C-alpha cells in the first residue's frame, strides 16, 4: 500500500497482530499502527462506494453475484470522476470473500490472470490494484452517500413486494440492481429522481386498486 501512496488500511475482524506483523510491515509500520478495525457491515455502512475483489468470477450473466467484473484499470476509469469515500475490499488469503460479504458491493474487480494458475497471493493482488489506482486525483462531482443508496435499495425492495416480484428471484434481482446502480455512480439528485418515479408508480397502483374495490 505505502509503495503506491495508500495509507488508510482497514482490517476486518483480523487475527491478533504481533511481532510477525510488525516485521513484515517493515518501513510501512505506520500504516499498520494506524490501521482501523472494522466489521464487514461497518465497511458497507461507512464507505460511499465499495469495490470487492475476487479471483473467482461468475460464468453466466444470469448469476449476478460476481458479474459483471472489471479489471483494476477499468475500475480506475469508473471511479475517477467521483468525489466520495471508496473502499477496495480484499478477501482472505485462503478463500477470498464469501458471497454474503460480496453481495452488497457496488462493483466487482478481478485481476486478469492465466487460466493455468488464476489465483494470486493476497499481497500480490493488493500490490497490483494499488499500482493501477495510484495517483488518482479526487473526483469532481459528489457521489450519493451510503445512507442515500441503502435507502434507495430498501425502497426498491418494497417496490418489488408491491409488484409481486417472485420471492425466489429476489436476492439475485437485488444483487443485479446493486451492480447496475453501483457502476452508474448515482448523484443525490439521481437517487431522489428514482425515489420519485417509484412513488409515482406506487400512487397510481394504489389508486387503481381503490377504484377497483369501490
């Protein structure tokens, strides 16, 4: 991280950090000492935009969990214009991120590797992503914050109830919508407009039901 100018390390439910961690940190001891401890829920609550990394991607567009996915250089282009807090989420050395940890991500990132040996060591993956995102200037327009986006997702879930969207499709639908809306990098005005469109549709549906029942 420090090689490429990044110093804000967040550790999610880490193991105890002792002498070995200090030794491996070497001249980046300050990054380790200042690392924040957080839960996965805390990451999604605090950061405006979360990019989850994975070495295993979905094989079909019908499975939204790890699809669509972007190379680090593409992620740089996507986040370049936004002014907000961005987290790059890395999984465990041995088995990466679980679906439950990944499904709320705004964007999925994977490093293009050889099919003969596709999985990278965690340290190498962090180095590659940091290299690609180094010296990225702060964006020019404000991103809708996490509170605003979660409010929108709750409204969408309620709207799916109203239109009797099948329950067995619900989780995949919400993940897909998070991916679509995540990579569009909505502003607060755009979020407000989407709320307004759904409220208008809800009003029309409720009034049609009342008229039918009278």
